[in-house]
C-alpha cells in the first residue's frame, strides 16, 4: 500500500535530462528528506511531457501544478514553499504569452488544450522503469483480452479500428497483420521499427523512453495474432536512454511472465530481442532494416516479395513502427469503435508530431487526425517566434514537402497532405518564417538524402548528388534558368526509377519548393538576390552613414577587407569580404547592414 | 516476483498496485475532487497527524469513496489546534478543522464529506493574510 500523499513528477526525457532533470530529482529528494517528508512525498522521473520548449518540467500532484524551466537550484524553494507550506511558486509557473497571466495547471494551457493523448497516454504520467505503474494503468490487460480471442478476431479488431502505419507510409495495420498471418511458416517474426531518422523527429524515441511497455505489450499481441514467437526491436544505437528503458521493460516483462513461455498461463510463447542500428536513414525502409538485422549491408531490395511473405531470414515478418504499436493496446482496452470514432474518414485516431523550427512552443504533441495546421501552429504551437511572418511548414521530413498559408485550414490526415503535395511522414513538422530561404531549405534536405543514400541504385546515388550540385550553384548565384528545367526533369527521373522509398521521395522537397516558391528560385538566378537574406554568397555587407569611424570592425575583420581612417566612415572591399558577419556583430552603432 | 499465470491474476495485481497512480489520476481532475489536506509539519506529526492521515486513507478505502484525494500540507499556522485538517468540496471554499483525532475524522467523513454538512471544530477564518 502506497502511503504517498503527494507525487512530484520530473520529466526524464532526453531533452529535459540534458537540462539537468537528473540533478533536479536528486535535489528534490535531498530537500524532501531534510524536511522529513520522504514517507509522504514521492519523487519520480517520467517520460516526456511534450512541452520541451519550457523544459525541464516538474508536475506536482494532486495539486495539479505544472512548473516550467526548473533548475536544480529551484528544488529547495519548491520543497519549502509548495510542499511544506502549500504555496505555489509563482515565478516557476507558465505564463500565458497573450494574457501574461500565470497558469498553474496544464489543462488550461493552450499547448495542451487541443491535444489528445492516446499513443502518449502514459508519457509524463508513469515511471517508465516501473512495470507495476504500467499495470496499474491497465497495462497488459489488452494482451490478456487478445488471448481470449481467436487470431483472426484480433486482426479484425485492428482492421476495424482503421489504424494506419504511423511510420510514414500509412498502410492499414490490420491488413499488414493479416498478410503475415495467412502466410504459413514454421517461424514468423514481429519487428518494431525504431529507426527514427527524419531530422528533427523524436516521436518514437519519446514513446520508448516514456512508455516502453506499451510497445512490448503490442508486439506480444501482434505475435499472437500472426503466429510469431520472436519479436525484434530495431533501434538506433544513438538512442541510449530509450534502449536502457526498453531493456528494463523487456526484463521486467519476462520476470512477470508477460514475455517468454506460457504468457498469462496460455500457450503463447513470445520474446523480444533488441537489434542495434548504426543510424542509417535508409534502414528505416523495411527491407533495408531486415537486411541490416541479418548482419548484411543496410540496403533495400525490391518489393515484392514483401516482408509479410519473406522477411527476416526469409520468413514471414510483420514490421510496424513504434507509434503504431503504442496505439494497439488502447484499441483493445477502449474498443476499435472508440478508436475509429476519432479522426477523419480515412485516417483514424491521433498522430504524434514533433513541432520544431521557428515556432514558440517547440515540443512533442499528439492531436486527433483532422485538426488543421492553423490550430497546430497557432493554438498549440503558440505562433511564430519573435512575431515574424509565417512562411511555410515542412512535413514528412526529407521525403515530404512544404505547405503554405493557403493550406493552413486543411484538416491534417494522410490523404489530404498527399493531395497538397506533402505527406504525413513519421511526424516531423518544421515551421519556417519569412527569414527562411526555400532553395536553401531544399538544399538542406538534399544534403541529407545525398549523404544517406546507400548507393545501391544509380538514380539515387548519382541523381541526388547532381541535384545537390545544381542547388548549390543556384544558392551561390551561379545558376541559370536551364538549371530549373534540369532540376525538374532529373527529379522526375529519380522518382520514377529509384529502388526504394528514400530515392523515390528524395526529390520531393525540390519539387514542392519549385512549385510554391518558384519566384525565389528566379530571384536567385536572374537578380542574384536571396529574398530571405540567407544565402551568404548573394549578400553584401555594407557600412552606412551611421558609422562613426571607431575602427572596431576593421580590427575584427579576419581578411582585412575593411578600410577607413579613424573618425571617418569605413568601407568594405567586397572582393576581400568572406561574409562571416564578424563586423556586424562587433559594430555597436548598427552601422553595418546585410542586403 | 512469481509469474502472472492468468488474466485474473493480472487484474488482482492491477487492483493492488492501482494506488501507485491513483493519486495522479485524481490529481489531474482535482477541481472535481474532495480534497482532504492534513497539516504534516513537525507540530502536526507530534500531535498525531500521521495517524489521522492514515486513518482517513483507511476510511476512504472502506467506504469506496472514489472522489476523495488525501494529501498533506506543511504547517497551517494553527499549532495550538493540531492535528489540523483542511477539507475542500468541489467548487467550495476550504474549511479547516482543528484537533482532528480518529473520532473527529469519522464524523467529518460521514457528515461533511458525504453530505456536505459541516460539523463542530471548525477554525474560523479570522482574517485574510496581507497578500490576499
């Protein structure tokens, strides 16, 4: 019987840990001990709360008080004021940016108001290292329930829920399970794809860090449904915390008889092994992932055969993404009909997004499908940083595209985003403002795909390289109008001929920005100007009449490009200038401008 | 840990460990809960506040009151009347009782919490503090 009458939850996600949340936990425990209250007050580390912008987050229950940007030095005051005297520490509460009022409870924060947590239901609520807390939240009951159904019934339930793969493809999960179930073999495998590779995406990592048992349970359900006894989690080695918590979860589940032989007294045998990846983007593609797990080069092969027919060691294999699995237990606990009641006609349930870029509330959010981009960016995300103008939002990572002002009221779902020239992808959402240069954004993504291309097929290996070269030419002001035609033509050839999803989608950022921001490309080529002021090669630093001749800039210039006598206006030699910006940073009179 | 051998065993384990997260689940909706706050500073504990709190927990469990949260505060300042207990019904102002022993606790639960009827022993709010 737990005697605790107060719980202090401290965010233990990777983001908050790097802002010292481990030290906060230690300090809180120390001061609670000093106040002689360690029998009443429990301090625990949970998974990600999602509000990374304001981390580290500390939540006190039952008072339902949400403290933001807490430091280890604040621990003493939190204990002495809030815990001992029952007074909220105002200065650590979240302050509403519009009303400037303090908000103490997360339910009343704009960031949380429109969210709906299904896959993240336990993140920031339970101690991920404690299996009993997961069980207390009805954990493993869904597995028990599934075991009382036939395999086909379990698959039908998943089909009925309308759940689609959350890794990017959006393939119906139930159907995928059915294919693997119907392919008979002496051995089958369940694989969890935790090779999250999109730049800026951290949904899967957060789920594994905050609620690893939900994935373990779902894999066991899947194992039962398709008739597999072995599960594998393919996770990148650069996620050490997620790996540690997953290892602990698997070990505990074995001890409790929830993995292994005769699970919950039934005939079900299922166990999970972790396979480490080296962090290659292409290994998120399921055939490449399987080859990598087999110890071969992480290169894709053509489909068919699909993994459901011939996957890991040529046996029927079902591969699902982390977030997809995290939804499975809820479908059994609350029913497929409940799940199917959320979302749009063809996209059911919720989606987790990693909000990043020029937005006020950077963080991890989960919203029902069908919510508009406007709600996500302005209501949840709190709008654009520093009052700048919204320009575009990039979804779907390096395979996706850009959406603009006119798309803001489109309900987000798999099909709508594709119709608008982007895609859902795994859930990265990067917001850009007026200072972002779109050809440079396309170049950034091409740099990524060019480097991550495995090199097996020519269109991707050579094609992405050539695309990148042309983009470099354009952003340096050396492009020609013919280059735009070449970009388009080459993009289409790569899309049509590349072997796997990486190559087939790599040109998307170019095609999408060419479509929407054609003028910016033209400005780079014809006017030799970067409208957003990002492409260094097209910028000139100039000294205006505000210059009082203090010589500070001339002294800091690494190439001695600035000349001028003391107390007289200085001049920059554009030939010598390397556009490092050191002079502009140094000038105290705002006399140096960039145009 | 012996292995869980059936869904029923899993359910009974769940019921046993439910209290690990119960306080948090209720705390998320604390506005709709009855909150019993026991003053647990040194003076309170010396006068038996810990027993009072444990007794409240027992009563709540026996009576299966799912809308009650028991928590603690530090010193409320009424050291002469310890153990002190603050009871807040949803949407109402908090009420503080002094000298709460087991007998009083039972009375508070039966009358105040179950039917909203206040009982003797209330410490009147004599003044508001300067910062209010």
